[in-house]
């Protein structure tokens, strides 16, 4: 049954042929992959984190970047930096491509970039803007403005990031050639995924998974097999917009089955190290497809109807200086709304602040103070930033914490606003 069959949607008959073919590009770029194989191998060894991205996925994403020829590659989620290295190498090959990488971890700056500098020339880093920051507070208008062809890697997890991708980034690039790659989504038509639950309970979200340690639990929606929250938002967006989510596994299987001579050539030229029909990633694009499109609102970007100041039960200095020691608390303060807030409303603690020096963490502790209910990274910058921390229960919300982030760098934090919004 067609979703929303009683409600008119977009006219798919007006769609044009795709602007880009991921499978054909894999084949077309085979000789450049072979030529750059020693460089790719050296980069993989320097990153030294093969569990996040296999060598064949390195080659697949390299072929996508080379074939798509973006003037901007936007990386959402860097981790140890496998994909960052792939895209920097592609940018060095293409010449006119910039890479903007957004992540809350400091592994790239502290661990990986120094190792890569031993195998890559200084110019290799010149097209990269690697930011240690919160994706939810990023100015995407500034990043995407003036860009003609955009490749996005969506590798950061959670419903909040999904809202930003689907509700803010996609509307900004829908009118120009673009391609969004999605990691951590397996095609259960091709991978050895069991129909059995194998003794696991129903998947209840990644936060539940972290809390319970039920890492074997997965969710299946159509062909998509995943353990990350964004697959729910992705499936919903797909249904509302009559949009097919692309499977790299499916594209490779179809293309190379139709051209078996090319598959044999790929195996001979690239070998098992850089050629495989197994991909385990998805993709989407709105370009060349007819709208209208249905985009979700983004909570962190909405104008809230109500707000009130917070009464801080401990003295809060206007400026806070964090310690040059990783993860150390610089300030902890309990709080309560200055006015009575209606029962049952969904609310956020809002901080307006300016950060200089190193990156910091801003978090909301659980009621017992033993763990963080929410936490965000805030990168230093010339302009103030707004941080929103969702509050699940006003009665049991814990203190707000300002702390040093992963890199042991001191920072000066000036808090200009501390309020509750709903």
C-alpha cells in the first residue's frame, strides 16, 4: 500500500534521471584508486581505526568524491577521521574542493592529524576546516552559502542531528546538485542479517542501547538494518516525500551483475583490498526530483513562545575559566525556574555564551549527579553561541556543568543568558 495514499504528494513522474551514479563511478574511478592505492594505504595505517571504515569503503567513498566532484564536502561526525582522510585526499586530487568537518571529539587534532602529517604534505591539510563543535549549534547558512555542488557525509547519530540534516541542511541544498552519504545502514537483502531476533529484545533507541548494553538489538525498516536513531527519521522522511533511499549494496549488485566483465576487471585491477560488492551505506538526493518537499521543523532552531530566567542556587560567576585538564569540571550550579512553569511542557535550558581558548562541554546532570542527561561540546569562536539542553523532567533535573572538553586546553567562558524556554 502506498503511504499517505489518500493525501496528494509530489508527482514522481516529473523526476529526471539521477545526476550521479554511485556504482558507475566506482568503476570509472578504478584507475585513480589504483594510482593512489599507496597513498590511501599509508593514510589508513596512520588513522589506524579499521573497525569504523573498511578498506573497500575507503575506496568506495573515494570514488564517490572523485566522481561527484563537489566544491564542498560537509562531514557530520568525524570520529577518528577515516572519512576525513578519504575526503582530504579526494580534495587534494580534485583541486577546487573544500572539506568542512564537524565533530565533538578531539581525536583528530590530538591523535590522528599529527600521524597523518608524517605521510601527507602540508598542502594536503590546506582545504580542511576541522571543527571540534556541536553540530546542533552550527551556522549552516554560512557553510553552504555560495556552494554549487555539495557532498554530505551524515555519520553523526541521534534524532537531533537527523532533524538538522532533514530540516535545515537539505532545504538549503535541494536546488543544487548534492548527495548525502549515510554510514551504519546495512541492506538486509544482501548482508547476512537473520530474520530471528536472536534472543534480543525490540530495539528501543540508541540511548536505551547505551543504558542497557543491549548492543545486539537492531531495527529493520524495509531494507534498512540499523542500530542508530536516525534511521527512524530517515524512513519517516522517505515515506512523507515518496522518496527512495538509495542502497550502495543494491546499486553495486545491479551494476556489476549487468556488467560482469567490469566486475572481473575490478577484481583484477583493485583486488579484494579495494573492491567489494558489500558496502553497508546508504545515500539520498533531492536534486533532479520534483517537489514539493515536506521538511521537519528543527527544535534547536525554533523560536520558543515562552521563556523565564533561572534562579541559580549557588553563586554563578559571569566568567568561568576552565582547567587545562581533560573533562574536569570548572563550574557546577543547581537551578530552578524563576516562575511557575506549566506542568507537562517540553522545556530546554538555554545558555547564551561566548567561549575563548579551548573547547568546553556544557551539560545537564541527572538528578543524582552521577551521569549526564545531556551534554554538548562548544568550540571557541568570535561570536556568542546558544546551547539548548532538553529537560525531560523539571522536578528531577540535575545541575548545569561547565567543563573542559577532550583536549587539555583552558578556556574562558562568559555566560550572558541562563533561562528556561518552552
